[in-house]
């Protein structure tokens, strides 16, 4: 479904990605792990066109999307939940969810998808008329994920979904991510510093260091890898 070939991305004179090649097959959960500054977020921002690649190619379902505008990429079926949630704080929960449907015209399916996100996150149904900025951190993360789901993506990009959340809420969010993947066969690429939970969730993982991929394997094998244990799992 997704393939990156030798992707290089720059921020001015700084080369953030130094030749990234990776792929995600339909229905997979892929995780990117690594320290702050490794390039995980840049990979996701490059896929969705916000930070364009300076070299290399990105293919989505066989179509080259490397130089497409972000809104066109969204219309093809890719949606991102950015780091820090980036909800609209002065809009209500319902208005935030409506923003996720901006490019859609299928009114009946939109209603079904709204029912689905309220099934996933019942608290959002209770808070539907509240401004997004009044929600707790965990509820805002639920809203950010739900807004992305409302665009009906085939590929969902999740950037640090557990950042700043209590352990109990983090586990709940990761359980929901698995549920979205299993119930909808949504392909997921997840960037996370919580390597333990991410690798337990993922079919495959990529370890990143300073803009490069240094290791790739199944999530299970990476969990058992001694170097990964030492560097990212604190074991």
C-alpha cells in the first residue's frame, strides 16, 4: 500500500532524512521507533506532503504521490494524527469531527462513521457540544484520532499518540488503535517513543537514528533484540 524509496528530506541546510526506504502492506501496523530527533515525525510529514521530499519517491497504492499537494494526498485516502493532537480548540467536538469530512460527499456513510467513532470513544458523544480545548489531554487525543477516522482513510499515520498521557489512557489509546486496524483493515504507520507498546502492537518495526533506518524486523523480534532492549526498552 505504501512504499518509500530512498527518501531524503531537508529543513533548509539540515538533512533530516538521509535515504529512507520502507513499506507498509495492506492491513499492517508499522511502527517507527527512535529517540527524539531521529526523524520519525519527518517521515510522516513527508508521506503526507507537509514537508516535501527533496529526493526519492513515495508510492501509495502504486501511485507516485511524492510531489502532490497535502490536500490531494488526503483525498486519496491518507490521514495523519499529528504530534500534539492539533485539534481546533475553539470549535466543538462535533465541529472538529466535521472538519474530518471536509472532502467527503457521502452523507449516509458519514453518519455511520460518526456513530462508529462515538462507539470507539463514548466520552466524545457525551462532550459533543464542548469546545475541543476544554477536553483533557486523553480526550483531545481521542478527538484527533476520531477526526482522522472521519476522513475514512485507508492509511492512518499516527505521530506520538501517547505523548503526555497517563499510562492507563495510553493503554486505552493503543487498544483502540488495534481495534481500528482489525475492524476496518486500516493500514497504520505509528511513530512512537513508547517502544514497548508500539512493538507489541506492530506487525513490523523500523528503528531510526539521525535520519536513517538502522534496523527492521517484526515487532516480536525487535522486542527480543538485545540492542533494542538496551537502547529503547530500558532493559
